[in-house]
C-alpha cells in the first residue's frame, strides 16, 4: 500500500476501510483460494459489472491481510483528498509526463517493498467480457506476476489464481487466464467471451507467424 512515509493513515481512511470490511462480512462472502505469499504482483480483477465489486474485493483482500493499491489521475491527489487517496492505496499517474502510465507504474513497483496493484482487466463496466491488455503490459514492465481474481455473486464467493508470470506471448497467456476462469465458472457468459477473445488472438498470432 502506497503511503506517505512517517505518517499514520488518516481517520477517514480507517473508517472507510472498517465500513467496507463490515459490509463484506455482513453479506456473507467467502474466499475460495487466497492470495499468494508474494511482495509484489498485479491483481487482474474480473468481472467488473458493478460498483459493488470493489467493495467486496477490498473486503476479501483485507481478510487476506493485503492492502491493495489502485491507479488514479494525478489531479485527484490534491488538497484534502491527497492523504485519503494515498492511505487507500492510490498510485498517482500523471499522463502529461514524458514517461507513459505503464512506466510510471513500473517505477512505483520498483520503489516499493510491497505492492499489490488492482486493475479492472475489462476496463469498464460496459465491456461484454473482453479484456484490455494494460494489466499485462504493466506486469511485464514491472517484472511481477499477474494474479487473476474471479467473483461469483450467486454463491458470494471470490477467489484468486496462482501467480502467472508474463512470457511476452500475450495471446498464449490470455488463453491460460481464460482457461482458469472457465474452470471456476464454466457457464458464466463473460468468461466465455474472454475465452473466445483469447482463441481469436491465438489464431491471429498463428497467421502472423506463418
């Protein structure tokens, strides 16, 4: 978790985390498979179908003893919001800088002793299930593994994958991710869409390779 050195977390951030934890426990969520015992990794979260996903995800990571981080525009980290966002795990990204967002996050990983960065792999809630590749490029640039999370609202269950270290072959690694998610929820439509996307990328790669 990214915090200002030598300063205790603000009262507001502690209250917000406690409320999130209470909601998570009250709703009766449970963890199928926990997070790996590693200091640094990217957590690729999916599905991103509701704002409540974030609440239950924060609750699950808290149960695992992990304070996850997230990316945010640098303009948000000003005034009274600055300390709160940093306490909640915010990583400030300045898109006006010469270095791109991927490199800025890679630099944040290099500077941290521990960092579990959450990225909504589908991008936005409007996605039908296809993933953006940003999470993968960040993990590759930072030389850290990807941990995939899955959620089932029906059973109120959330789980995490084993660490997946990027090989540089995005299509092949996406197939591994899709296979894992389909093994957890075989009938879930968004994971079927992801599997189709991965297979399509593999076919395109085969055509390029000849």
